[in-house]
């Protein structure tokens, strides 16, 4: 099974996509971007790279 097929990946995509939608045009934009970068120590750099790409794809803009 691929990492992108796991349930926690899909939950993370949904969570961080919703965060980006809420704070895309506010002053908390940098804080939101940094929150996804903190996942590197928990899940690994490859996971965060795939998560960022998927969230950007769902948002249809480059946010992360």
C-alpha cells in the first residue's frame, strides 16, 4: 500500500486544505505554512512533500 492511500494521509490532506482555505488571504498565512513544515519530524520529509503537493492540487494554487 502506498502512503497516499492511507486514511491518515487523506485526513491530513482534508485538514490542511481546509486550513489553507480559511487563512489564505489573512495574516496567518505564514503560520499555516509553517504548521505543515512541522510535520517533517513526525511523518518524514517525503510524506510532507506529497502532502503539500496534494493540498496544492486540491486548492488549485501553490500555497504550501
